[in-house]
């Protein structure tokens, strides 16, 4: 099955809203964690554990 989105909305199959991760964290009891932390963690991992160029990790984050 081919699809454009890695994590589509289960209901509409569209992209997740900007608040989807925040809502998930709150439901899991981690409302004190920011979504920005996930971005930062990914950037650190990509630069320290892979040989991919910074441009590619930025593209992966769609930033």
C-alpha cells in the first residue's frame, strides 16, 4: 500500500493537525512535554547517529 503521509489522521486520512501531538501527549499524561522536544531530539539523532546532510533532516521535518 502506497501513501503520501507517514502518520495520517485515522479518521480523514489527511495530515495530522498541528495540535495532534499535543493532544496525544496530554492523553498519555505527558502534557508537560513540548512537541518542539521531539523535533530537537530528531535533529540531534540525525546529526550524531547518521551521515545524512542537515538539509535532508530539515526536509524530513518539513521545516
